C-alpha cells in the first residue's frame, strides 16, 4: 500500500500554450475539479479527470494573451483532486 496524493501542489506556467502531467497517487477512486479563483477556468483543459487507481492528469494550459490594460499580467486557478475522502489542491499560475 501507499499514501494517496499528488506529485506537486504548484504549477508555474509560461505564457505560451503548454501541456503538463500531474501524477495522481490513488489507491481508491479519484475525481478532479477546476476552481475559479477570479481569473476563470477556461484557459486550462484537463484530461483523465476521474479514475479508480493511480494515473496522470493531463493539464493543457492555453497561451496567455492578456489585454494591454491588465497591469498584473498574471492569472491563476486551482485544481482540486479528491481521492476517497481526502482533497489535494494544485494551484496553477501563468504569467505573461
């Protein structure tokens, strides 16, 4: 047996479109949910968002083309991975 969990809890994405893998260690069923923390969630697509055993979550981050009027040029969101009764949080941050 092994402990449930996720490979990392923070993802810092570059401004270009890019794919990332997140290893999910699960000895029971898991489900993945996107959480809007103010910047929307449409800029990230997820694959393999549910299953019954360890797997890789595919994270597809879109290119960041912020408006010139945005002074911060950064966006973020959270991905919750629930394994059994435990929930793990991945924070995705993308800068331009």
